């Protein structure tokens, strides 16, 4: 008898037809997975097998546009979701109402996009956070504070009238392969010795499944992900800290005996647990890897070959993707696997990936009112951090000689100097692309770069010498950064980021630029909100050509964890 091991996760909801969605599940054995909705919509799929595990991504059809309908999951005809003893409301699929092609009626139908990154399901056994075990209720007994996803789930489950996000963007570090909790470490120790590399980190596909078990079996998060659609992209900790930070780093890692299995398993597990759900039904049908894995009695070798190729020949695999939510265009960008690490031609996006991004940003601008670019790594950083990364890139490139280059590489790894600013040409190209998109005829009302990674939240706005932020006929261009969802923020990081935004920090950054002979950035930017520290989520509300932003933090209250509103702000001048 097949059981439900993990899921369901509501992933893709079709905003063009309003009639389709995809639901991901993991079962305990091969079976037929079926989703049945209260309004008669349904879908079914045979499971596929990878490394002894069984999965299905069910395409649900026949949904009614503009409706919210409960659904249940059946395996071989037996209902397995919702559980009989569930304390949560029914899981539902909400579809958008159809709007005319010209966008009329958009004023009545807001799109709510929640986002964040960096979530420990439980604090690791050692390292940045205290030793702890998963808590029975969000926030209680958690030394790093309540989990923002748990707390959001509790709010939505308790209040049927609470406003739900239309989509949840998880911008990286959904799991931590290099920082395992005590519970996961016990599972690793029961399987192998921890005295040999990679020690308490995960080693292979099976051990990656432990991370997803811990993260997605959390009852609150499990229910939340079953009823709020999600889009995901990886960052470094999904594989290892500082993944692909430099050409020298890759050479060093490939010399270790355990790295090949780690990176291949990282890509395999990401493909199964995160990537597939990002795709539309049409993209799934056209995907040759998906076809090969589904039609094989055991898809392990087909997927392993794909993952090995993705590591050896990154240009042949695209993890970035596009989603459309009415008149909102979302581009989720891979800034980890798509890098060119040749020190003299360093780029955070390879030529093919950069061309894809440019085409998607500039294509048919009149078709959308808001452009969202999801990149795990912030485009605009605190000025000191930006200048330090640009300076370090010059050193590593050899601009100040071999001795400085060697020092620069050590510093780059020690200080995590690997954001857009560490790839100066890529930073300038993205800046110019966004400027061009914001000034083009039919430009959107807003262009927002959504990021995480840096364990604090802030709003930053660029300004070029020949324009002001309030110029008419141009898009409002913003960097919106929100991190972490649930992680530690040590005191030294808080102090460092505050200093990085300060006038003194900006002055020190210019001193580094002079030493590195890097010149000035193509524009200036200023922080217009933050920094905020804590476990937090941002939500964009996009209505017609208006945009507003809310930031909430998970805090401990008298009755337990709660979401406290820290910021509510209009982002567009016409609101």
C-alpha cells in the first residue's frame, strides 16, 4: 500500500488559462498519484523512480478561473491527503480570474508576491547557530527566533479571511547541505561514519532526501506549501557554502574525493524537489530529461547523467525560468551554476544566460505592468560591500600583481565576496539592461530586483546622473532584499552591514576602489529602507500599475509566535 512520504506541494498555477495547476508528491512506493478537487477538476500521474524514491508531478486540469477549491490526494485510489486527524483547513488551489487581453480589470485583481530566502528547518549542530531540535510550535524554544514560514502558516490557518500570497518565492538556501541539524546528523551517523569527509555534511542523493524530509515535513510548512503556490531557485548552501565562487575554488573542490558525488546529487535532488515544479505543463512536456526519467523503470541513471553534464558543461543546462502572473512578469535567474569563472572573463551569467535574460527583460514591454527579477544574490549591496567586492575582483584578476592576487583569492573565500559586484562587468551589464528597460516605450511601472542571501532586509534605489527617481515615463527601479526566513544573524554581521551603509563605510569603499583602480560604479544608489534584522518575509502587492511593499518579522508574543508588520510602503508615485 502506497503512502504519502512528502508533500503535497502546490507549485505551478496557470495565470493565462486559470484552469491548470501542478501538485508535487513523494510516495513510499510506485503508484498512481491522483489529485481530485471539490469542483470536479482532477489530474493523475504514474510515479517515477529516482534512487529508490518515488515521485509524481500531477497536472490538474479543469479548474474554474477565479475560484478557490479544496483538493485531496489519492495514491492508487486511497486518500492520503489531507490526513484524517489534520488540524489545518483543507488545502486549496486558488486560480486567478480571467482578464481581457488589454489588462482591463487589473485594478480589481491584485497580485501578491511573498519572498524570502535562507531557511534552517532546524539550527545546525554547530557553526553559526546554537544546537537545537525542531520545536513543537513555531518560535517556542528556538534560540534564533520564530520561523517566518511557520508563523505565516499559523496565521493563514487560524484566520480564513487572512490575505494569502498568490505565490511564494523561495530565493535560495531552501536546504543546507553543509550545515546539518542534530536530527539529520543522527541519520547520517546511522548510515556511515562521520569521521571522514564530508563528515556531518550530506554526501549523496539519499542524504539530500533527509534535508527535504526535515524541511517539508514540518506540519505548518507542509500545509502552507500545499496551499500557496511556490517558485524556487537555488543558492550556495543548497550545495555548499561559496559554491562556484571562483575558478580556483572549483579546481580545489574537484581534487577532493567526495565532491563529484556531492555536486551530482545536489543537482539531482534540486531537479526533483525544486526545479520540476517551477515549470509549466508545456515546458514539462517538452523537457527531454523529464521524459527520460518518467519513461524509465528507474530514472536514476538518466537523471545522474543530466546532473553530471550540468556540472561539467554548465552552458548546456538552464535553471533560470520565466513566470507570468497576469500583467506581472517574473524572471528567476540562476546566479550560481551559470557563471563563467575564467578570471579574465569573469561573469555571473555566461553569455547564453545573459542573452536569455536580456531577451526576456526587453521582450514586449507593453505586455506587463511590473517586472520582477528574482536573483538569490542582491544586485545592489551596501556601498562598502560593493566596493570591497569590486576591489577584490581586481586583485584576483592580477591588476595589482601576483602577490595581491593570491591574497585576494584567500580574502574572497573567507569573506564571501561573490555577489554581482564581484563580477564587475556583469554588474554593469545588468545595471544598463534595467536602465534601458525602465526607459523603453511602454516601460513597466516598476522593476524590482528581489534577493536574499545577506541575512538582513533593505530597500535600495539607484540614481543615474541624468535622471531622478521621480522622472515621469520611467519605471521605478528598486532592489528589494529579504533574508533570512529562519537563520542566525550574529551581532558582528549586524554591525558590519550597518557600517557598510554608513557614510564612513562609503568613504572606506572609495579608498578600496582607489587602491584597486576600479573606477566608480555606473550609478549611485541609496538605501531607502532598513536595514532590518530578524526572521522575515517581504510581500509585494501589485494592482494595475500600482505597487506596494510590506515587510513582516516573526517575533515571540505572549501567545506564541506572531508576524509583526515592520514596513508598509507604496512603491509607485501614482498611489
